[in-house]
C-alpha cells in the first residue's frame, strides 16, 4: 500500500509505503485521558488552551510506523512528575490534538480495564501471532537429548521449500 499522512505542521504530507495484514495488533482497552490531561495542564498552564486527546485505545491499532522515517515519530517534550512522557506528533489525532503520552500512569494502572501486566501480555501475544515474529520459524528442539543431533541435521520447514542441514 502507498498512502500519504498529513498535513504536517508545515503543510506537507508524508508518503508511507506499507504492507497490509488483517490485524496489526490485538484489541486495546479504552482509557479516558482526563486525569492525565489535567495533570499536564496543572504542570504547564500553557497547555490549558491546547486541544488534548480525550481518550486512547478501545480498538486494534490500525497502523504501526517503524523506524524507517523518524520524521513520522512524535518528538519527546518532557516528563510529568507521575512519570508519563509528553510528546508532540507531526500529525493530529481524531480530537485535533498532536499531543501523545507514553509510559505508565497510575490512572491507567488502577483502571479496572487494564493493568500494565495485562497490557504487556496482550502486546506480546499480538506480536507472537504476527508476521513480524520470526521465532515461529525456529527449530523446536525435542525434549530427549539423543534426538537433538538428528533433528538439527535435517529440518524441513513446514511452510516453505526450505531444508536446514
């Protein structure tokens, strides 16, 4: 797929060439960001008049941007006293905000929807089942030590015409 993201603050659009897959990630629980937004406004009153994201999550990720073009990434601004990072994106979200948050926050950790461990587990599970996980192509070594040599000498990959010798 080839598409353009934007407009950026300078009015330009960024070209993105991507591969399409049915699901990029699993479902992410939704979170209201009002507590984080209030913390940001109290920390720096300059953000009181800025449009901030109302919520995050509540669906699967629709697009993952890699490290190929760093100009697409949010730029770090500072860290709030609670430990959450504040970033400025070159793009605006559905709320009209270009502010992004990153890292753990007590309001999210205390949410009945999701603890950080559950979120991490979901992310690992999504990655494990994705096309990006090459570990599914690794040789599974049998439990018996005497079978290891034989299994490693001739391994036929089940999904391709590939023989590892």
